[in-house]
């Protein structure tokens, strides 16, 4: 699930940069899209880690 959301975030970020933010530079779109995808991956990982730690503490 984590990888799927990351894979979906990259093209969505690219489209947002192109059509909503009207960014012309390919490098800027690349950096923003990759940053968004990595951020989603990290945030989901942190959330899952906290959930596992909470589960371990309850047991």
C-alpha cells in the first residue's frame, strides 16, 4: 500500500505542477514531484511504525 500511494503521488504531483501551478521547468516539476512522493512514503512509514509500537506496548 505504501509503495502504491508513492507511485500514484509522483504523477499527480507532476500534473499539479503543470496545470495548477503552471510551472514550465521540467527540473522544478521533477524535484517537487519526487519530494512529494518521498514525503508520502516517509509519512506512511512513520504512521505504521507508531501503530506497531503502540500495539507492542499494549501486549
